[in-house]
């Protein structure tokens, strides 16, 4: 695991964050040190998939990055004839993802696509994972993405949606944001790194409140929405199709 030092030196102009080669090289370290509870979420995705995966269905990992979610789910899989479909629009990520999955999974059990998740068809799905991915879509496009996922899920299928949260209450937002910054400092990030990465992300990643997520999922047709995990301002929701 290479250590994330992308923003360790002063940059004349901080450009918008992108999942390029440099990020792919350090991604496991970056997300572990930036997202409270990330490793717990990844581990428990396997437990949820174990419960909801249906035989002869597909499991979609949308915004798959290096395939950590898929590996966790595959390790816990009990349903027969399940195929994992891993999709990301970053060439750097999908290339590495395919190499990693080839080392751990049978060739016929998965496919990796470098594509726009809004453009690909979804069908015969029992589990769909959006692990810190929806927040990178334009807010106006998010409901359509959830409608598409709901339509592609089998009855009883689930969406696991992990996102950074915004808070409607200003005092709560300040408190939770301060704790997240302290988490980053505790994991070795400098004030310069924190500041420059925040600048890189501010036009790229736009978070919603839990209430916005819940309302959007209900409009999309999901019968039940549960906030099953939260670490400071990062949460994971389980949305069940009737």
C-alpha cells in the first residue's frame, strides 16, 4: 500500500479532484485515512450481500474503484451462479481493479467495465452497491440514477448507498466536520493536505443530508430505507425493494 502524499506539497493551483493514475496508486491508503469507518463498511457489505444475494442474479458494484466491495461480497457469497459487474469511469481504477479481481476470483464470476454508471444497463440485480459514488453525480441526475437502479433490481433486492453527509443544522454540521478533520489529523494528514484536498473536492463532490437521501430513495420506489452505519459525517444506507 503506497502512502497518500498527493497534497503534501504546496500547489500553485489546486485542480479539481480526479480518479487518475496518481490517486489509483494511493487509493487504499487515501480512503482509509479519510473516511471514518470505511473498513467496517467494506467488511459488512459482505454480510449484507450474503443475506440478500439471489441465485442466478447479478451484483453491481457501481463506482467500484479497486474492487474492495466486490471482494468483500464475493468472500461471503452463498447464492449460486452470481455474477459481479464492476463499473467505474476511471481507466486507472478499472485496470487495477481487473488485475486485483483476477488474482482472487474465478474469471467467469466477474466483469469489469470502464463506463459511465448512468449509461450502462442494469438488469437481473439482487444487490447494487453505490459506495461513495452518488455524491460525484450532478445533484439533478441522482434521482434518475436511483430510479434506474430500482427498475433493475429483482423483487426483494437491495441498494447499499454509502455517502458523505451534509447536516441541515449548522451547529451539528460544525461539530461533525470538526471531528472529521480531527480524524484526518490523527491519521497523519497535515493542515496543508487537508486544505488542498478540500479545495480539489469542493466543485466535484456535493453531499446531501440524510433526509434528502431518504426522500429520494422513497420517491425512486424503495419500500424501506435504513441508516445502518454512520461514522461522523459518513453513512451507509440500506434501501430494500418490495
